[in-house]
């Protein structure tokens, strides 16, 4: 969605479609709008379940490890809810 469709504060005049992603959605808690800097964001081309996210993080970090190193990534999304990935 275009950034111009968000209800941004008057202090956000430097935000544009070139610099930010714009998101707007409704949840049980109400309506939410986000303008997120593109340089700090990676948009994933898959679902974002905790299981898929923990594997994505593990794959990304694993790229910087030597073959002798191992990795354990633990992610939580609530009490008793989470996932673990090993590389």
C-alpha cells in the first residue's frame, strides 16, 4: 500500500514509498498502521509461522559460520509456544 494512505504524524514528512514499506491491518485489538524503513526490513516470501521464522533465522546466521561450528536458534511466541532449529 502507498505510504500516503497511512495516517502519519506531522513529524513524518521524510517518509515516502521509496524509503518505507507501509502496512495497515485490523486485529481484535483495533486498527494498526506501520511505516517501516526499507533498509531495516526484509520481506519474506513465505508464511511467517514461528517454525518457519526460526528456520529462516538459522539459515541466515548459518551462512556466516564455518563447517566446524554448530548453531541452535530458539524462538518464542508466547508461553509454551515456540520452535527450535539446529544447524
